[in-house]
């Protein structure tokens, strides 16, 4: 368009909106990387529920056909990525204007005038107005339209063509197709132009440096003038590239704005949405005029762009060099008018209208992002850069979260099994179950959507390889269109990969790599807990909470989660299945792909609404013999092709092998794999003989393979069995060095034995593992008959003994040659690592000796005063602790000591028991320093142990060389540890249900969590503003409750220390709390004379129990949870119905305030402790007083029953603890203390 005419339009519009503020125009390189949260699988025809451009511009009043015909111009780019383009969905312009077959060329059949929506009417008004005001531009556009779309045909006259092109219901589609074709036409030219501009930019980037040289070096002066000319020329060459960028950014903006205002017009100018009246009609008329002017500016930009696209590109380049096309100016004109309309709309419409506008703006921005596909490569690069520059805390979090890279794990599994064949898995892609699973929109019974696909099959039916194929199929979808994919392979033969925590850690890790914004739900907990968040006993529950929050996050994009071999998840499987069930109710953007054996009935355990329909059968695929026939035959053909390359396998031999294998395999992949593994070592002439020896059935085949092991000639069969036995019994896969240690075989012989056992084991790198879960099942069922006649206990004992022998000979002082200070954060072992052969032995030797709790005589023999365990501990205890510190497994050492203490028999091993008790004190007392500085095991830990310590006396010769004789310290008696950290009085303590964590409440307003094994402080929980009076763990150990003088109860995540809720309601100090046995209710006792019952999950207050006339000091639930007892300063105990809150009884008898209450384990007896120096026993059912226990000389503060209910303990201010017979009330024993 001539510059003069362009200026005329800008001038007219500018005068009309003179003085209006302008919105900033988007830059040419501006882009936003927003991924739709409703992506689906394009390949299988799923469709996103997101609002797309064509729906915005098709008003509800139109029919489907009309809506199709009036789709706005943004559809040129913002097409639905989930629907394949079909003729019915996207008719071409040629089909729309194709003449009827029968009428003559000059005949024109008049069509009924369609009813136009408000947006269509204004769009056409703008087109007509632009045609009147800028006829030359519109004429040029129409000529281009006729030429490009080929609407002139012999059958149509010029008048017919003109009428067709002016049809108000199709003009928008004409422009859409023309813009699309134009952008495709110039794509190559724009890349060339951009490349020229980038070269010019690169050269000009050195301009300042060259200018400096020219100014500084006199000899270079003659080059100044040529250089100036070069710079001027390069500047001119930059102009076309800048013009191209400006136009591409502008057209994306203009198209999205046109779409936006199509939808906006239907809201602003729809009389049903606004009040009526002459004044308001005038407002609507003015708004219509302004919208028409805006449409003119938008159409002006599109028409000008179309003319530019179809102009000779050499001419376009020259115009760009001279800056004749002011694209930025044209775009600014559009944004100026937009600003005016936005300001006017804000003045006339109510707050709800503005809210709706804001939502539409967000949608338009998302559409603009999708429209700007030309920037996608740049966005990807920027995204990578952002990832590279992410906060170090995020990188550390992801690093500590990682268990294994599932992608690498998948590659390893495939390598161990066999090459993945297309025919082995692609059959499932054609099943209705898979089609429903990959369909993200439920389109009725003909095209259902399923959110769970459960693949079940017996051992060896190829579930894992099928899962690998499906995972690859899903992962090969375009990243911009397909959902995310996160997967994990459970492996029952590896203790690191056979538990629910490992599954969840890996799924979250892969999800965060694809959707990094979700890491915010993990960071706060990670900052508080560090790597322990993912490794301690509560890791699964902490991660589950974060996972649920991720699924609730609106930023979550659709995602497939895949878990293979769910039956091999040996620990926490029920918790994992419950989490899967919960996830399906939390988000519609989640689908699960699961596999396992039939005995794990996932469909029964899951409570997914999607599986409750009559079509629940479509949620699983059973790998039966009929379905597997073709895949297994394809696998056999593949193996035969490989076998053909070996000697002796001619066509006739291969034909016989094929026939025999197919008859015996019973459509079991693993049987075929094992059979061909044997044939790989057999000359072709003997192949048929070997195959015929192999029985059908997987278990029978394993029996045949075991017979081959027993008949091996190259080495002793017993050595092979020892390797198999060790591989089966160990708690994690072993490397060759470790396997050689616990089998007591030379390394080279161990490797040969592994080869001979190739039908049962597989080797990855240097790690030996069982080939399949079915192999482990076979060895378990046939252990005594085929491996070790003496039984499992003997096998475990042998491993424990060999481990002790290896550690005794290989452990040295200062294994890693460290100094006496703290070990480096990431200590690097020497090469070769002296601990490598005994890493497994150091951690697990005691677990093997304590097999079946050590009840078997074989194990007990080693746990006597004359056994190997005591001999090792006496001589190598400190070296063992050093090795555990270097391995970061000191807490495992504490657990080993406690297991040995639990198993050892007092009559057979009194000296061992005495040493173990002292060893436990030694580690608990000095564990924190030993963890950080391994050599202090021989230093400060030894020096500051009592002179009576067995460890000190047995290991004194191991002290560091510079330490002379010391006087030692006083005997610490029964005290195990002193936990220091609080800055004020400690008011209460509580152990977690598993005994691994201790919580303490203090007058310093904090709660601290301690490792009960090592005494190390884990976390400090801050939040209360006054002294903390009590703490209590929920029965499942996941929640910690605290009560404070700040009148509140707070609930904390016991795993992460994060505060979950603050329970407010009391108006005086909260003195005590108790969880109900089912963990669903929390009771709190307060100085405001009330007890309150809270929902432990939501924090909602359920009831307020009133009746006491003094401060309530304690509360306790009965074992069945139906009764609550409360103790008060009003010298009474009250019993309440927890369901209704009704008071059942008031127990009177004490003459001083009652400080504590406790139910016996059977719930029949209630004990109360009082300031009247007595303990009273009551009948919990009738409230009758049974006995008064006297003996304390001061107030009694605490009472507690033993687990068997036979003994009652009471603690008093008289510094004694008294033990009573709970049945008779007789006093049994008095324990003197230094303070109580």
C-alpha cells in the first residue's frame, strides 16, 4: 500500500481517538512459553477441552454449520492440536465456492441471507468501510485472493466470483486461508532475510572496537571512509530482517486481537447481557463505532500483510532496506485503538464484566503464544538457558530426589532381556482398551475415555517389554501436543527398587524434569529437611503430600504415569495403590498405566470412578495365550534369524527348532528367551536334542536348568549353587567383588560360576542380579531341595559368618587416609576403593545372623559369647564404626546393635549382651561426631567414654597415636544420651510410634525432633509464640500435634517439620492433647475449663465439652475410642461420649487437682494421678472407685500402664517412680531418680 494512503488512514483514526492513551506494542522477539494444561494425544484423536479460537467466534445462537462457516482468522494458526484435519472439519475454500454441477455457468442460485451475529455484522461493516476509504488496498487484496485461491473458473462469470467473494459469511474464511498460504509462501524467504540480518548484526557488533582502532591508529585513517560505507550498507541490510520480525510478531498479535474482539463483541454488545434504556443504547452505538474502527485497523494490517506476502520477494527486500513498510507504526495504531476501547469499557460496565474480560485476556495471551510458532526454537533455547541458571537449591533438590534414571533403567532392562520388537507390542495399540486410554475426552459410548490401563499377565508373558514399547510409543509424541510421561520399573530382586518410596520419588523426579514449575511444592520441605526428606521412614508420606499438591496445581499439564511390575513392589504397595486411587479423584489431567501379575488385583483396590462403570473390563488388558500367540511367534522368528548366523543352524535345523519351540513355549516370552539362551552355546547339530529336553512350562524349565547346573563339568556344581544361593538371599544386588566375599570364592571363579548360572542370573556392568522375579520365586519354592538342604537359616548364617571373616581381615584404621577433622561433604573413595568388596557385609552382616529373629539354632550359635559376632565386635568394633561413617550408614549400625541385642540369649551370651549395651551407648553418645569425623571414633569418642566402658577397655589400643593415658570420666550409669539444644525448660517428650523419632516440647517456644538412634537433632519446629506444654504423635506417625500457652494447638508434618494447621478456639493455655486410636480425632485440654474435639485431617472443630469448673490438665481416649477421660484442677475426672460429646460420669474422690489420667490396654480400668499424693483406680464402665494407691510423699504428675496392663507406673515430685500391681494395687518397686 502506498505510504501516502497508509498515512491517510492513520491520520483519520488518530484524529478520531486523539488524546487516548496507547498500550505498549509487543516486540518482535517477545514470546511466552505457556504450555496448555489440557494437552492430549494427537495421534489417537483425543481432543483438548480448552477454549479454542473458532469456538470463541461462533456465538451460541448459530447452528453448527453457521459456526463452522464463521470461524475467525486465528484458526489459521491456532488450530485444535488434538483433532486430525478431516474434510468435514476444515473444508477448503475451493469446496465452499465450487459451482453446482447442473446449472450453466452464468446461472446463479440465490442463497438465503444468513442471520449474522454481532461480531460478524461489525466485521463486515469494517470490511465495507475499508473498501470505501482505501479502495486501492482492498482491490489489491481481492486480486491477490482471486489469483491465489483460483476462484476464477470457466463455469463462473466475473459477477458470480464477485458475489462469492462478497458473501458476508465466507469473507472471513477467505482471509484466513490467504494469510495461512501467505505465511507458508514466505517462510523460506523470511529465513534467508533473517539470516542476512544476523550476519549484519554479527559484523556490526564489532563496530565500536573497529572505530576505536581507526581513531587510535593513524595509519588506519585511510580506511575510515570505506568502513563508514560498509557500516551504512550493513545497517541497510539489517532493515529487511527487522521488518520481517516486526511483521511476524505483528500479524500474530493482530490475529489474536481479532479473535479476542470477536468474542468480546458478543459480550459487550449483546442486549441480553446489559440493561436497556436510551442512554445505554447510545453508549452501545458509540462502542459499535469504535469496534468497527478497530476492525478496520486490524483488517488493514492483515490485508497489507497479504499483499506483502504475494509481492515479489526481491521487491519486499528492497522495501525493507528503505523502511517503506512501517509495520511497528501500523501495530501501534491498533494498540492505540485497543487502549481506547478498554478504557471506555472499564467506565461503563460492572465489576463482573471486567472479571470476564480478564479471563478472556489470559486466553488471548495463551493463543498468541501458540500462534507465534515462528519463535518456538528461540523459546526452547531460552527455556534451556533458564534451566541451566536455575537456583542451586532446585538442582540439589532434584539431585537428592533421584533414585535412578528410569530412562537408563529401561535401557538396561531391555539390554538384559532382549531387543524390543515392534510386533511384540504394537498389537496392543489396536485394542479398544488402549484407544480409550489415550483418548483424553470422553465422547460417549462410541469413543470412551479411560484413565487407567491395567496390563496383567503371569510370569514371563512379556509385561515389562510391552510396557517398554508403550512407554516409547507415548514418549514419541510431539512434546507440544502430547501429555507428559513419567514412569518406573519395579524390580523385586533389588531392594532399592522394590518399594513404594522409590516408585514415587522417580515418578516425581521425571515429572519435575518436564514441568519444573511444580517443584515449588517440594522446595520448602526440602529446605527444612534436606536429603532426609526423601530417605527417612516417613519419606513416602511426605512425598505423597507434595505429589497431591502438584496434582491440584492448575499449572499441571496432562500426564501419563506408568508403573511396571506392581506385584514386585514388596514394601508399601497398598499405600501406593491408595495414592493412585486418590490421584484419579484429585485431577482429570492424570492417567495411569500399570502392569503386574493377576494376584495383585488393582481394580479391586482402586476406587476410581472410571472403573466403576459397566465397561470396567476396558480398563485392563489380560495377556492370555490367545492374545500373545502372534507376538510370541514374532519373537521366535526374530531369535531364529539371529541363530541362523551360528554354525550348524541350516534351514532344516532351524525349521525343526522353530517347530519344537512353538510347541513347548505355551506363548511365554521368558520360556522362549531362556531356551534360545541355551541354544546360543550349542552347536546346531545338537540343538534339537537340547530343545526336546526342555519341558513346557516356566517352572519346569527352571527345574531343567537347575539340573544342568548340578551336572556342570567345568567346575564344582556346589560353587555354582553357592553363587545362586547368595544371589537369592542378599538384600540388594551385589557386584562381583561383594559376591566373591560372601561366597568365599576367588573373583575369577565367581565370574565363571555366574556364567554357568546364566539361566537364573543376569549381569549389568559389574552387578549380578536374578534374571526375573519368576526365577526368585522358583528358588524360594525349591531352596531346600535344590540349593541348601539345611534350609534358609543355614544360608543366612553362612553369609553372616563369611561377612565377619572378610571384615575382620580387610578393615583397617583410616581406610580412606583422611585427617582428623571433618570428612569432606562428598568424600571420594580411593581407587581402588578398599571398602568396595565389603560394603554389603558392613551394612547387612547382622541382618543375616538375625534371620527369623535369631530363633534358629544355626544363627544363635554365632550369637553366643564364643561365637563369631562377639569376637568380631571385641576386636574390630571401632573399625566397623569408621567404615559405616564413611559409607554414611552409621544409623544402620545402631539398628544392627539393637537387632543383635534383641536376639541374643542372656543365658548363652551375657558378655556379648553387656558389650552390645555399652556399644549402643557408645554410638548414641558419640554418633554425631563420628558421623562427621570418622577418625574421632578412635579419638574423642574413646577418650570421653567412662573408664568402666567395655568398648573403651577392649578397644583402647586402637586410640589415635598421639593420645596418651587419660583418667577417663565418671560412669554414665543408665543414661544413654543427653540431647542438648533447647534454651529453656523441657516440658514434655513423646516417641513416634516406630520409636525412631523423639519430639520434645520446651519453654523456649519450640519443638525439636531428634533421631532416637543417634541423638542427632533433625529439626526445630518454630511457630508458637509462647511455651509449648505438650506434644503427641498421631497413631500412624505422620502428624505431630503441639499444645502451647499461646492458646493454640498446631499440627506439623512429622516427616518434613512443615506446619500444616493452627487450631484456634481456646481462650486460655492448652495443657494437653491426645489422638484417638484411629487418628481421626484430636482432643485438647485447656485452662479455659473446656475440652475441644478437632478433626485431625482438616483441623475443623467438632465439639466443645463443657462441665469442669477448673483448668483441664489431661485427656485420654479409651482403647476403643468411644470414651474420653479428662482430669481437672476441680479435683474431678470426667468421662465423655466422644461421638455425641455427652458427659457420662463424674468421678470424685481426689482431694487435690488431678494431673493425669490413663486407660489400661483392655479399657476396663482408668488410673488418675493427683496433687493429693495418691493414684486412684476406677472402673471405666461404672465409674466406681476400685483402689487408692498410697506411698508417694508429694504430688503425683504422671501415670502409665505397661503394654500388658499388669503394671502401673506413677511419677511424683518426691523424685521417685513407683511400680504397682494393676490388679491388686500392691506396691512392687520404687525407682529413685535425681529429679522428676
